């Protein structure tokens, strides 16, 4: 270094420090396998986690949907495709009706669906890689647990939402807050029983064949075994939520209380702005649109993909959803007299869907930009209001942006995010998206634009959220696990005890049936 000019020497030292492992010797080089599935909003937070783990000294492989592999490749993370060419998407079995969860059966079943082909590919990658730890979230919990059990390694859940059964918080079914604890706990148990049955129908038979198990994988043939793994895991997982936004209920198991909330997993703006692709890059057209009227920040509109025709009561509705959403977004922008950026994305919105609506077409021609993809961390802070469906990843980005949010929800998870936005007083939540008119959305946008207290609250919360480093907190958690639980043999003792508990439950269940 002494032979280099001072700036070059400083750069070399900085590069060395960045590349130096940040974890203990016990954790260095440990192989982490991440199983990911779902929408971009659910998968993208994993980019921050996987890249953070890799920089810290772990060996990382991610199995993810093929269309999202570029998210990881941008940050040098090895990602392999979980898709199967020619996979017929395995028609889903009819949901098992459950009187305890009327109206929610299909949503819960959809949240854990993975085709047999995807499960097979995931298992092949798991056996080829030979991980020291398997990490997965919904909808891959059963797969991750089964693969880890088959390979004799720990399993850890990474969660973007709190789903532990509790008598002190509302369940995803949305009963009113303040009900007696027994009501909340009963609803939580009803939710998890539905989730357990959905796993049993959609994944466990396939997993049993893959791992060549003589019994139901994970011991999940008994509901009690499932609850043990979910509410009191042997290896407490990564709760990737911010303590500024939520809190663990007081009746959460001590191990999870000790692990605590890690913070949001978000790729930083600086990192995103170095990218120039369809995932993170800011296209010239978008930058030009934003810069053309810097004193008139636009409204952002982005929605989730429409459900497949088979999941709708009326199949033709699936063809009408993109048209409806395109007109809803432009109509709301026109009624508020604001510019707009509309995300086409997986929801399939298009400017062509305005054909026949002359007033909307004329307005969109000069005041609205339709974009195929949008770098949220770059775009949202430059908007006046962010309007979206309430996805987990999108909500996290909008909260960090410091501008008001309007959530247009249509599912359990989206309603929960809308309720969070309303509770934090940083936006407005509207339910039943399919029943909304442009005037309803425009009214919600005006409430945000006219509320100075709300806008100030958004900026304060964003400033606090940006101080968090969720990825580093997760890395520290993993380092602690390998150093204090894995190498010492403590995890193996606890895992052996857990297997005995599951065996006792299976025996008790078999005796009861006899």
C-alpha cells in the first residue's frame, strides 16, 4: 500500500474491509440455502438478506422463481431457478371447506401453493448444495422443514409478518381488537389449522415421496407438531419486521422474544442507483418525466397481479381486471389534477386499455407515464402520494419513502397492511378494491395531500426506519446461532428432544384413532 497514491491506498483498504468476513470463525463459510417463492414484493426483501449474509462470510444459494433471479444476480448472489419447463402448474385440488374460517379458505390455500415440479427442483438443489442451514418463509415452510430434516441440518423461518398464535393480537381473519384473549387465540388457531390442512393437501404428500419418509414429513401429520415448530421453533427464526411498526405480543414464546424483531429488509437507494436493469435501474423515460416538472411530484399507482381465472368466481373477470385498474388509476389522477406514474408490472396495466375513454386518453397523453417496472426506493420519495395494493415489500418501501400511502386492499394480508398504515397515521386504507370508483381513490389521495400533520408524520417515521439495518441484525442472529447453538451441540440436543415430542404426539394421535 505504501507504493500507492493516498486515494488508491484508502480505496484498497476500504475494499479489503468490505470483503473481510464479519462473522465469527464458527460461522465463516457456513452454507445457507434460501427457498423463496411468491411475488416480487415478497421475494425482494430476501435480496438484502442474502447479499448481507454473503458479504459477511456465509456461502449463500437462493432458489427462487426464474423471473426474479435477476434481483439476486444484480448483487452477486448465486440464485437458481425453481421453475420447471412445461410444468402444467398442477391443477390445485378443491379447497377443503372449513366452517371456522368462512370466506378465507381460498386465500389461505393459495398462500402455500407450490407445484410438485417446483418442490422437486427445490429438493434437488438442496441435496446438491448440502447446506448447513435451510431458511424459508411462506409458502416454503413445509418444504424447508422437510428438506432440513432429511439432510440433518437446522431449519430457520424468515418471516415478513407476525403469524404466531396469540391471545393478545388480532388474527389474519380480522376480528375486532379488544376481544377476550380466548377469542383471539381461537381465531389464530383456526387460521393455523387451515394453514396446516392446506400444507397437508398441497405439499406434504409430494414432500413425503421426495424425502422418502415413512411418515408425514416434519411430523406434521399431527396439528400439535405443526404448532410446536411454528410457535416454539428449535432454531428461532428471523423476524424481519421493524419494532417501530409492530411489537411481539407478550405471550410469545421466550425464545422468539429473545430473538426479537430484526428490522425491515430493504436494498438501499445507493445500491439500487448503481444498477441499470429492469429490476433496479431508473430508465431515462422515468427520470425525464420526473425532472420535467420538479415542483409537481406525481402520484404512483401499482397493483398486485390479478388472480388466475380458476380462482375467480367468474373466469371472464380475470380479463377485465387490468382494464379496470388502468382506468381507475388514470381516472383518480385526473380527478386530483395530478401527474401519475402507473406501474404496468405483473398486474398487466396498459395505456391501450384507455381506448374508448377519450377524456382519460387525453389526460394520460401528457400527464401520465406507464412504466413496465419501477425502482421503488428511487421513485417513491419523489412522489406526492403512493397508491398500491398493500403488499409487504411495497408497504415497507412506501413507509421508508416519507410520503403518504393509500392502500387499496382485496385480501387478508393487504387489509392487515392497510390497517397498519391507518394505525400509524401515515396514509389512508380503502378495502374491497373491486368495488371502488376513481372518485373514491381520488378522495383518499386528497385527504393525504391536504393533511400536513400526516405528511410530517411520514417524514419522521421514514427517518427512523432508515436508521435500521435489518440485514445486519439478521447476520448477527445467524452468527450467534452457529457460534453458541450449533457448534456447541445445543441445537442437536434441542432438536432430538423436539423429535421425541413429535413422536409422542404421533403415538397419542394413533392411540386416539384406534
